[in-house]
C-alpha cells in the first residue's frame, strides 16, 4: 500500500503494488491517521503548519500580556489610622513603540505612586492627584504620569 500526501489534496492510498501496471485506477481508501505514520515518512508541510500555529499562538499571548497593567491602589483611611508625613510627588514615563508595542506603559501609575511614597518613607498616599502629559517622536509616543499627594505613615501597617 502506497500513501500519497500532497498539499491541498486529501491523503489517498493506493492498494496496488508499485510493480504492477494496471489500466484502471483502484478506488482510494483512507490512509492511517498521523499518529500511525511510519517514522521518517513524516510530511514536512504538516510540521511547518503545526509549528507556525504554535508560534502564532505564543506571539498572540505575548502581545495580549503586554496589554495588561497593574491597578493603582488608593485606599480610604480614617484619620485615626495614620500620621501625615508630608507632601510628595513623583513621575514615571512609559513608551508606545510604533504605536502598538508598550514599553513600561501600563505600570507607570504604580511606579510613580510607589516612588512618591518611598521618597518620604511612608506607607500610603492620600489626597492623590494624577496628571498626565504626552510627547511624540518619529517611532514612539511617550506618556509621563505625575502623581502627587500627602504621604502617610500607618499606625498599624495593613
């Protein structure tokens, strides 16, 4: 039995031996499924198609992961829970390369807030204000986020 596999043509098998010459074609029969193919007779087109699907799925996953971000936590505290240390502000910048590839884009709010809190040595921030500016260059767009507010030291760290 000889199995013929070609692109865009369903796999067919011929039941005639290779050395017999007959005028009438024999009806096609089903070939063995891919898991029963003979080792070394694996069609490369199948491998390339499978590998390209795996690479495309992985690339899609990486792009989708780049579109997620960390939310900025701003909790409401009762005035008996903290002591105000002082006013602080910080900035963080994120870039968008070619309009679609984020570079530290989605974490800039959290980075700016953490930097402002760390600058005063506090635990949290109240009366938070957020400002955003952007700039443009040939292949990228930049977004600068400025976080300002009062840094507090919590009496019981939560």
